[in-house]
């Protein structure tokens, strides 16, 4: 992998990294929205959207990468979440239909997103931010991805934190010199 002029990709999940869950509800701050139209309707239909810290938008936009939605929200991420964050429409990974291979992968501990993300990256360096990444995913990516990768697991109870952004910034400053596949320590 040489000669890439494109920025690295950042595959971003929503549930867990942007919408924290799993702790007692009173532990989560909520953020008001001053939006009207679809965004305010979405917040009424899904009150967990108020857990999204709008500051994530600025922080994500400052990263030297191309942010791509890698979530089951799919295109709804651009409709419901990007406006809350002040982000433009982002590319969205289209997930393939489930297959027998997926069943086998899951039984062996491989996340159902892993193969699709490696295919989407097509050799480009990428960081994947999700709350379900395991060492099995890291091993598979190291074997099947030509470029450098950071598989960063976020604690879903806290979502993206200052420490997570520090890891991303550090890796994105030197994606080709910091090892083939890296991953953060699993959250407690």
C-alpha cells in the first residue's frame, strides 16, 4: 500500500460511540436541540437522540480523515444524527444481506460488519470506532486488509470520550507508521 493521497477513513458506529447506553439512565446528560422539522420529530420518536453531545460534530470534523457512517442507522444517520452534530451528509456503508458466511463468522467471534468494512476500505487506511470490536476482528483485519487499520472499541456506557479522540488523533497523524492493525484496550 503506497501512493495513497486520499485521507484515511473513519468508520463510525452510532449506538455506543455517539449514543451511550447500558448505564442507569440518570447517569447520561441530555442535550437540547433548537432544531425544527425532521430532527425535532426524530428526537420525540427516539429520546435517546438527546444523549448525543453536539460537540462530537466539531471534534469529528477536526480529524484528518473521511468520516463514514458504519451503523445500522444507515441513511437515517444523515437524516437524524448529522444535523444534530452540524455535519454534512456523510458516506454510508451499505451492509450486504446476511449469508451463511455471516453465521459462521459470528459463531467464530467475527463481527458481522468486519468483512464489509474491509471491502469498503479497499486497501485504504481506516479507523473503525464501535462498541463491539474484539480481538477476533483485529486478527481478521490484519490478515485480510492491505492497509493500516485502527480498530478502536468504545465503552458504550460512556460513548466517545477525550481519551478516544486522543487515540484517534494520534493514529491519524501517522497511520502508515504505527503498525499494521492496532486496537485499544477493551473497556472494563
